[in-house]
């Protein structure tokens, strides 16, 4: 028990080191922008404005500039791409999203001086919450804010909503409930609706439709904000090319027509999109389609008589200062946008309002930058000098008001200053703490080196150092938790304490363990060297943006090379071969066939890969689109995947003898598996019914079908953990002669005389049989893999269910290939227990490859948010379980391969016993997995070394790949588009892989300990038998399996006539004879034969 605790403590220590390293690197790399909570007021900068405005002829006003409009209506159409709003007159066969907003086209045609249409460019990340922040504060988002898309922290910096409230404006809000979390208590009237159910296209839009026009007709408002979600949800669910997108846009066109007709003369209407969407309907990245939305402006009053340029472009942050000045409000303090000149012009040209607005805008931005520099040292000296020189030119223009055209010069200088300021801020929108980043890299490097060191330990760890390491990891985790909830804590002190808690245990561990062969590296074998070369290429290639964009195809190529080499190249040269044609053995042919099959599946899997926004040449395969065409084929493929997965799982357990009888866990496996699959198929069938028929079925049918599937899988896993042995011990159906019913001694003499004949004729039906013992470890691990796979299929949905089935198929085919290869080349028991680095590298790369095949990319826009609503009625009361479901959906491959990693150690014994024809000829190969109880220390040591190898490779992928790439390219043009998302996804995948591997190890230990108790129970029954027989028998020192066989033999003696008299002669109950029977029979209790005859 102490040795086991030492191993677990060391693994927990390695896991903690990696976690702490990732935390410190993240804290240094993904810092939030410094938020200044100062707020502008009407008297702010008045001393600077007064002389300038007086020179420009601007009349005095209560606030910065005279108000143009008293009311404003903001209609936000989530996901409104520019080509959704622009009329395409040349389209003969318009797409479903084209030429649907007829109202915008008619207003622009009939009232060109009262309306404008702009390309509205968003700043990445194009997630809704960050866009709302940009649209209300005018500031640039930071990448780390993207993680708050499910969480809605209140906006505390100055914003247009707070300015409206300070001015006494009555704000009515309706639509996306994200606004209520960002601006609590700001709205006079609220009509919020849940926003995250992307399957629901109508609830939010219909709710707004009921309230919008009645509110406009009333007099109880100054500003209306209506945020529609139907277009965005339609894009997420069906894509922009689906006919339902046309229906949603037609509905919105009718709404806009009513809004325009009910707009008052003193009001202005803004119809805008917060972001666009990709060709697949997603958003979050920085592709042209995702950042390009539309802004339509209309007022019954003339806005600008000049002709608008075609496809005129403005930034989203430009809306904030424009709206503020149009409504007579101060520009928010942290704004970096520039005014939209077309909207601030007056029909009366007695004074230059655009010039005054530009100067007010520039003065506000300069004040913000001055205050920002005082608290943060983010800007380089050269950039800051250039910006300040530009602002000094504005001051020079103000000192030369007597020159002709000074107004034009002033306005141009203001534009230049605003552009330079925005460019400088974009360059440093996220600040890096290089020392903290390097410290995180150091922690991760130490974890990798200690994991590699641990793989060289061949002797048990007897010292108490692992316990010390465990407690140091607990303290380190406590520091991380404290720092997480106290973001203003001093990082240098935390780093110093953490480094001490890492370095000291490392030194103690190295000094006290002293592995004799740590530096005695063997000569690299050809296949091992190639596998390491490919792995290092994959790890380092993440520093290339081209590799990240094409990572799935590259991994497919490298994996096929590794699998081919594993199939044809042995680790040792077989020198006994005399003729060349003898090399072509059956095993080699079988391995080649497996290699070809795996390569074919890996190639087919690429059809399920989704394109990145940067892959402009790539088109998603129709299998990944929920379009009308091919829906039936996709549905049938999904049902077939679930059914084949369940049938294969049950057939394998039955073949191995693990479903022979009816203990609790076997009953749960048999019936809950079928029930879960039935629930999944029923839920999917409901979603594929015709709309008229589907509407007649209550929604709770689908909700409870999903929930029942989750519940049945949970109960199945719980039942297995309670009784983790899928084995059954049967007793023989002995036929007792009638003349032997007189006394027990006579019965015993009969058994004694017929024992040798009994086993010589191999009458297995008369022998007590234990079914499933030769696959007791693998059956439990396969069960966990199956439960995880079925849960992931449920979250991935019908589109990617076949991809997950292919994932599981490749997993087991690779196990067979690697197991057969190992047994063909094995010379001793130690070789079988040693899992090679090549096998672990293939396993690690497969887990990364199938991340892409399940429909994901290292891009925010490919996150499948719909998984959060599986089993939900559409309303999220909390975000914990939805976030967990999205996490499982995204990292399904890491979870499944992490749970199944110990099959690399177990499967060779299983494979060669279940299929003797492809197994080894060595004697220990005949025992199956029961050998793990004979070689307990070797088994546990091999399991922990395998864990260390897997941890080491995962750490190398994070360190050599993403962490170093993000550090080196932190000023790269594509850092936030490619390298930062790649690091975030890889870091989370690493932690998920660690957690699932650790969980799988705990399950293996649970099976091992429970099996020990099972054998102990047999010994206890033996002692009861001895007391019952009133004789003294001492079993010689043997292994637990041998003892168990002898014990069951004794139980056999008593079971055949347990009701007879309690009288047995002491000389008849001879341990020597029992021992002879055992040796002669080899295995009197048939542990090895798992299949029922």
C-alpha cells in the first residue's frame, strides 16, 4: 500500500507541476488590458473646448457639443453580415441570405440624404460579449476577455449606457440577456430573453416583436435597444446558406419596415450587426467574413446631403463617439474610436461641426492615453513620442487660427492623431510579463524532466520523498488558487515560493532514488528514432503559422508513416531466417492488413475536418453541414455508429466471458447500454422528423431522452465502480451416485480415485469455471472507454457521431497492431510489460489528430456551443454544467485516449489469450491478464512508467510547441489569430488528457484491489471449509492464483454434498494429495478459459 501511495503521490506532483507551469505562463501571456474607471462628464475638458469652439463658431451648449437628436433606436441583429444588408442587383439566383432586407434598400433609394449604409468592421475576437463591450465603450478588447463569453461581468469602465443614465435618459432594453449582466440596474424597462440556445431561432425575436412597436408608440422612452438573435442562431445551427436564414431575414425586414414607419422626427435609427459569420455560420475569429458586419442609419430628418461612397467602411468603435455627440453626451473616457463625419454634419453650414467634433474626439483620446501611461508602461518610447508629436501639431494649428484653411488643417491633424493612437494601442492591446512566462516554461520543463526521470526507475520507491512531493504540490495548488481569486497579488513572491516548493522536492527525489540506468541510454532503434523525429517535428512545427492552418492533414501523414513503420519494421532483426520468402509470415501479413485498414480510416476521417477561417481554399464537406440535402444519410450513419459501437462492445465482452452471468455490474452493462443507445436514437429521431410532426410532440420528450441517456451511462459507471469485476464463478453440475449418499468419507474417496481421470479427459463442464478472469483488467478499461465514447457521441450529435465511431475503431485497431508486433518480438516477460516510446507517441498523436476529426480547430469560431444545450430545455440556470458539456464535446478525443492509454500495457496479454493464433509461444502468454496478480510490482511499476511517458509527451507538446511559439511570436502579426488560440486549446487539452489518464489509473487500481479482495474472500471460504471438516490443512507458499485454485478445489469437495454428515477422516483430508491434484491438473479451476463451452 505504501508503494502504491508513493507512485500516486509522484503522479499527482507531476500533474501539479504542469498545472502551475501553465498557470504562470498564462498569467504572463494573456494579461487583461488595464481598465481605468474614470468617467467623462459634461464639464470635462471644457477649458480646452471653449476657445476652440468659439473660434469655430460653435454656440454654447450644456455639454460638449449641441445635441442633434433627442431619441435613438438601436436594432442590433446578431450576426448581420454586410452582404446580408447590401442589395445585390446583379444576382439572378440570390443566395438564401441575399436581397431579403428590402426595407434597407428602399430607404436608401428613396431617401438617400436621410440614410447611410456602412461596412461595419469589428475587432477580433468576434464573440458577442466582447462586441457589446466595444460597441458601448469604444475600447479594444483583449484576447483573454474571450473566455468570459459565458460569464457576463459588469462593465465598470465608462460607456455610452452609463452616460445615457447620467443624462437622465430612459432606456428600454429587449432581447439578448447578456446586456442585463453587463449593465445591471441601468435600464428603466427590461424584456430579457435567454441567449445561448442556438437551436431556438424564434423565442427572442418573437419576444422583441411583441414589445418593440408598442414601446415606440408610447412616450415612455428616450433610447430603445433591441438585440435580435435569430440570424446568429440560424447561422450556428444551419449556416447562412440554409433556407431558414432567408425566412429569418424576411421576418426582420417586416420588423424594420414597422420601425422605420413609426420613427419620430427627433429620432435616429441604428440597425447594426455586432459581428459577421463565416461560411459555416460561426464566429469568434478574425476572418474577413467574421469581422465585417453592417451599419444602417436612418432618420426622418436629413442627415447629410452629400453622396455616399460605395461600400464605405467604418470601425465599430467609431459608433461610440458618434452616438455620444449626436445625443449631446460626453464621449466615454476610454474610447479609441473616431467620429463618423457623415453623421455629425449639419445642413446649416454656418459653423464647422465636424471639425469641432474631431477636436473633441482627439482631446478625449489624448487625455485617456495620458492617464493610461501614468499607470501602465505598455507603449514603447518611440511610439509614444510619435503620437505626442502628432498631438502637438493639433496645438500648433490652434495657435494659427488666423491662417486660411486652418479648420481643414486642424481636422486633418485630428484624424492623423486618432489613427496613430489607435495603431499604437492595437500593437500593445495585451501586455506580456516575460519573467512570469519564462517561469511558467521553467515549471513545465521541470515537470517534463521529472517525468522522463521517473520512466527510468526500475526499483520500488521506498523513501518518504513522494509524500513530501505530494504535500508540496498541495501547497503549490493552494498558491495558484489564491492567485486566481486575488489577481492583484504580487507575482514575484508567489513565483519564489512556488520555485522553492518545486526545486527542493526534485533534488530530494533525485538524490534518494538514484536510478542506476538513467544516463545509460541505449542506442536508438530505427523505429524509435523515427518516431521521436516525427514527434519533435510535430511539436516544433506549431511555431509555423502554415502548419497550424494545415495541422490535421499533416498529422494524418505523420501517423500513417508511424503506423506503416510499426507494421513492417521489427525492433530486432530475426537472424534465424534462412530464406527470404520465410520473412513473409502470417503475422506480418496480418500487421500489413491492419496498417492498410488504419491508414484508410485515417484518410476517410479527413472528410469530417472543418475548415479554419484562414483556409480560403477549403470547403467543408457536406457531411459536416446540417443542410436539407443528405440529412437522411447523415441520420442513418449516426444511428449505425451508435448501434455498431454498442453491439461491438457487448459482443467483445461476451466473447471474453465477461457477460456470462448476472452480477450487478453485468446486468448494468447488458441492459443500461441498450437503454442508453435507445434514448440517443429516439432523441435524434425526434430532431429529424418533419416540422409539422415534430411540432406536435412535446419538447420534453427530447430533453428527457437525452437526460435518460446521461443518467443510464452514469448509473452504469457507478455500478461498475461498485463491483469492478466483470467475472462469474460457476460451480460444477456434479452427478453424485446414489450409493454415495451415505457418508461424506465415501464421497471423498470417490473423488480421490477419479480425480486424475477427470482432468485427463478434460471434462471442463465438471470443473468450477471463473469466466472473464483472463480479461478482468481490459474489460473494465474498455467499459470506461465505451461509456465516455457514448457520452461524447451524445454531445457531438448526429453530424460527428460517425467520426467518433471511427475514433474508437482506430483506437482498437492500433491496439491489435501494436500488441501483435510486441508479442512477435518479445523474448521475456519484462519486454511485454514495457510499453515503448513509439507506442505512446502514436497514441499521443492520435488523440491530437481526432481533435480535428470531431469537428474542431484551434479557433474560437469552431467551438460547438450547441453542446451546452444537450438535455436542456433551452434555459440555463447556471453555466457550470453547460461549460463542462462544451469541454467534453471539444476534447472528446483527449478524454477517450486518456482513459484507454493503459490498454497499451494490458492489451498484449488480452490479445494473445483471446486470439491464441496471433499470440506468443511463451508460457506466460497463456495466462492472460491474471498474470498481473502474479507480477504485481512489475505491473504497477509499468503502469506508472506508462503514465509518466504519456505526461512527458503531453508536456513536450505544450512546451516545445505552443508555449515557446507563443513566447517567440508574441509580437507576430498572427499571434492572436493563430498562436494564442493554439496555446489555449493545447493547454486545456493537456490538462484534460492528464485528468482522464489519472482517472483511468484510479480505475485500474480499483480493479486490482477489488480482485485482491476477491481472492482473499476465497481464502476465507477455505478456512471455513477447514473448520467445517475439522481438519488442519496448511497450503504451501504459493501465488494468489495458485492458492485460489486450491481453495476452489476444496469448495468443490464440500459443494457436491454439503448436506451430508460432518465427518471426515483426518488422514483423508491430506494437503499433500491436494497438492498433487493441483500439479497434475495444472489449473483445476479453469481461470484461463473465459468463453463458455
